[in-house]
């Protein structure tokens, strides 16, 4: 999947929490052993003997643990609504014991709403999360209802078409996009209600969720038919998290603001990655109206695939669907480019207008070995994409791709491509547009260059690389562009 995957594959924090709760929940007979261990750990923490590692147990984790050990009082079990003889069983005539199973309470939400958007005169998209096992093993269904504000008009209903976009990558939650297309025009003001059933026949449980309210005259219906768009190119970023390097983000933004031109816009999603220093490099662009940041940190409560990136990109698709000619989906360690001789970005994109979607080939770059053609001292002062100039040329069967779509034709989207669209998809655009991928460069806050080389071909750790200065060569132009556009406000940015 996205760059996201390798970045924190192990969720060290979650593993740690799990371990703690395992320890806490373990048979109380082992209490003493753990208390002894705790003493040892505490000593070890006081005397700074243990080398720091990502797996460190903080004292607060253990305090939590102690509080779970100490009280001898029974824990309150709050589920007291025992109304039936739930554990009874009956013996059938043939001697077989008939067992019964009764559900109580609920473990994961039936539906978690993020957003709902109108997509035309009779159609809407609702974006959210839903319990993954429910979708894998159950049969949840959706009904969309439009309830006009005026009491003289009758509500109308239509079955909601659910689209699961995450290719089976969900965890406790999976991303659901529900397409509500009504058989007739829905143009009077009103509320959209999503009726979400779990599909459990014995429960008949339906959640009726108001997802969208449209006041009188609040919708400009010409938006859905107009060919004039506010932006030519819109970037929808995936969930950003981790300790991102402000300097790398600065470089990425300056590069792409120049690459895509004035009629472009960047939408970034902060799942904790846009910390204070990163926001400072975004600020000038946000103030100019070139960048929009969405704070999506609250989705962390719902355990989905990599900070719920599938939900986030679908929200972005539908939110900006009628504002942009093209929407691009790629990551902030990836740099788009148009090979020399192919013309401008505008010309290339016009030549692809017959396609609803095209996928983009990856050029993998090393983010550890650098080109020292300027001499080592000057190399360190260069921007990341100027010095990380060695391209990995090892033969592999397939590399991840990224993509761009004409959003009006797309109903839901993924991370590597959309599979819910009308019109054609083009997979052979590599002569027109490609991207350089500096894997792992963005999530480290230090000088990326581990080793310097000077040659046009290098074998490093048994892997062949060639010098590729395509992106490096525009370094000066990008810096000049940044200076002209936002001045020298970011000149003191650190790694
Ligand atoms: C547990 O139950 C006792 C007695 O019913 C009650 O006084 C107490 O407030 C409860 N504690 C919690 C945390 O619910
Ligand atoms: C529960 O068990 C009692 C006694 O066995 C029986 O009279 C009653 O009908 C049962 N209730 C239900 C809901 O099955
Ligand atoms: C819902 O699906 C229909 C038919 O595929 C499509 O025309 C419409 O644009 C979709 N609506 C949204 C909001 O995606
Ligand atoms: C489920 O509930 C709805 C609304 O309360 C009701 O109309 C319907 O008959 C119920 N269905 C079943 C199978 O109980
Ligand atoms: C790299 O090559 C240049 C010119 O060929 C040379 O001047 C420089 O010393 C070399 N640097 C290193 C680190 O080998």
C-alpha cells in the first residue's frame, strides 16, 4: 500500500499497550512476580542503564497496571440487563443438547459518519466507517431517505449502494462509501437520513442517521453541469502521521506548487504528522489559499487501515469532486514529473482527457545514498531532491503506482487507483508522466545522506543504482519560485 505501510508497520505504541494489558490481565497469582519485575524496572529506569529503544515502558504504564492489581474489590459488571434465560439449554427428543447463543451490547459501531456530499440533482455520497467483521460475515444494508423540510412534501427513499474501497485492508473498521441515487430529482431543501441496518435478522437493529442538511436555496445546481472548474489540478493527500521533516515537506510543496501551476490546490490531512514545525512551512501557502489542511486526528479512535486513509481520500474526492478537472492521489515523498520533450503539464493532461483515470509509474530513488558532485560540504546544504539522485534500477516484477482521475466520473477511490468509475482507465502513461519516490525520506528528521558517491553507476548493498538528475536539475528553479512566491519566510527551516 502507500508509503504509510512500512513507516510504522508495528505500531510500537499499540504493541506496548497490548503487552501492558496482557500483563495486567494475567492470572493474579503472578502478581508478585510482576511486582518484583516492576521494582527491577523502576530501578533500571532510575539508574539510566537501559539503552533507549522504541520499546520503552514508561512508569505511567505501570502505575496503571498497579491500580488494576491493588483493589481487592470486585469489578462492577455493568451489563445487568439480563432479561432472558440466556444460558438455559434444552435437551431435544433424540438426546441432543440444544444450545443457544444470545448477543448483548455492541462491540464496534454499526456506522461512523465522516461526511456526506451531494453529487448531482438526485445523488449523494455518504462516507464513513463500519465494523469490518459485520461487512465480511454479515449483510448490513443501507437505505437513503430524503426528508423535505416542508411538511407538505413526502419523503422519498432509495436503497443505498455500498462501496467497500479498501481491498480487504480494514482492521476493526472498514471504509464504506454509500451512493444514494434517487429515481427522481431531489432538489427541494431537506435532510438526508441514512438508515443503516446490521442485517441481523433477530435484532432488527437499524440506526437512522441524519447525514446531511440542506437549507433553502443553499445549493447551486449549475455546479454539477458546469465545465468551468475552480482548479485544474487538486492534490488529495493521504493521512499524514509520524514525525515528519519540515524541510522535506517544504521542498515537496514548493516543487509541486511550481509543477502544477497557479490553478492547483493542495489538500493535506493531519493525522498527527502536521506538528508545529511542519505547519510553519505550510502556513505561507495556507495564507495564500494554495493549501488546505484538514485535522483528522479524531479518526484515531477508530482502528482502520493506516489512520483511515481510505476514508480520508474518499472524503477528499467527494468534497472537491466538482471543483477540479483532475484530482491527483500520491504521497508527500513522491515527486511528479513530465519527461523532457513531452511539453507542459497542461499539454500532457489535455492529451489524457479521453480517460477518466490514468495510473502513474514509479521511479524509486534511494533516500540514503547521495550524489556529492558539488563536493561534500556543499552537498549537505542542498535540498533533499538535489542530493538524493541515485535511482534504484533493480529489476522487480511490479512497483506501486499512483494515479489521477477526472473526479466527476469517479464514485469512490482507493490509494493506488479507483475501481469505481465510469469511462476508461489508462495504464500506459509512463512516457508522459511519472513520479520519483524517495521512500523513507519524509519521516526522518535528520540529514538523509548516509553515504556519498560521485559515479554515474553505483552498487550499494548489492543493489544497483544509476545517477538520475531529473529532479535535481530543477532545484534552482524551484528555490527561485519559492522565493518569488512566498519570500524568504522559510529560509531557516530545519530537517
Ligand atoms: C460499582 O457498584 C457500586 C455498588 O453498586 C457503586 O456504588 C459504584 O459506584 C459502582 N462503581 C462504578 C465505577 O460503577
Ligand atoms: C425462564 O425460565 C423460567 C423457569 O425455567 C421460565 O418459567 C420462563 O418462561 C423462562 N423465560 C424465558 C423468557 O424463556
Ligand atoms: C452514484 O452512482 C451513480 C451511478 O453509478 C452515479 O451516476 C452518481 O454520480 C453517483 N453519485 C455519487 C455522489 O457518487
Ligand atoms: C423491524 O422494525 C421495523 C421498524 O420498527 C418494523 O417495521 C419491521 O416490521 C421490523 N421487522 C422485523 C422482522 O421485526
Ligand atoms: C567528484 O568528482 C569531481 C570531479 O570529477 C571531483 O573534483 C571531486 O573531488 C569528486 N568528489 C569525490 C567525493 O570523490
